[in-house]
């Protein structure tokens, strides 16, 4: 059974950075297999991981709808579909990668979407950890990825506007047909590694206490500026050190 982690937050909050650093921490601290899923239409997780994405689930769905995938005589459609689905998974040292692509359109084929959810769920069971970099809302996740999340990471900058955004995302998640077992708040890009007393008080009023803070980090800023992989951050990176400690605390795993 996989442990599923989904990340969501306002645009610019740095959720993709946190997702990439969590993947780095899991690959370094756990023996379990990791699947990274980019479920954000504005896909940047591959860049953060230093890889080149190939075809997406959305591409395959369109091929099925347009009948561009040949079904040999006598071969069940589902068997061909499952084979094509596994071709979408990119294998990399320490983790596998899968991109969801653009959201479902108005002409989506319900049968294809049903198979997508079925095989993604089956695929996820082969991994100890599944990390899903989601879009700002939760609809993309509930429509196409899974019906259950073990840990929802709400990423916000340490501002009142950011906190209001995660409050709305959290409220939205409670209305969707998806089970979220646990939620945690991460205040990202905190100056000096700590949020102001006003932000701390506001977060506690929202029911988040304690929460996690990840400091602003020149290494992270330089990596994004130059298009470098966040997996190459050194142990001196304060952001990675914070996320690594967070993973150990949340998942109770130790350093190998």
C-alpha cells in the first residue's frame, strides 16, 4: 500500500519546490520506491527534478479518443491501454515520473477516464510513496488522480494572503469526493526561517499549530534561475535541511 502525499498552494507559493525537495528527501532517507506525479497543468516538476518529460496521460487520452491507438484483433482494449499507460512512466535514479498533462476537456471520453484512474491506482500500489504536485485547487486531483490522500501539504508564503489561499483550498478539499487523512501547513520562503508573530497567530487561529517553516534559500533561487535540478542541492541548503527534517518527522523514517 502506497503512502500518498499531495501538495497544493497558491501560485508562486513554491509548492513545486517543496514537492521536489520532498522527493529528494524520500529517495535519500527511505528504501521505498518513489513515484513523482505532476498533476499541475502548468507543469514544472520535471524541470525541478532535472529531467525531460515525455508524453503525458492527457496525450494518451487524446490518442484513445481520436482512435490513434491501434487495437490488434483479438486483443482486449484494456490490455493495450495498460501497456500504453506503463510506457508513460519515466524511470530515473531514485524515482519514477509521470505527468498528468492538461485537464479533461469538454469532449472527454468517460470510458478512457475510468481506465486512467483504474491503472493509475494500480500503478501507485507498486510504490512506497507517491508525491503529487497538484494545481492550486484540488479539482484536478479528485477528477483524475486518486480518491484518497494520506497527507495533504498546504504550501503558503508567510503572508496573510497566502494563509487565506490555503484556508480556501482546505475548505474546498473537504467538499470533494476524496478522503484526506491528514493536512499540514508549510510556510515557505520564510525570512530567517521563521514567520512573524502575526502570521504565527493567524495560522494557529486557522487550526495549524504547530506547522512547518522552510526558509528562503539562495541555492533554491539560483537553481530556478539557471534551470538546475533541485536534486543537486548541497547539504548546506537551508531549505532542503528543513524539508528533510520535516519528512523524518511526518513519516517517521530515518537516514540510511
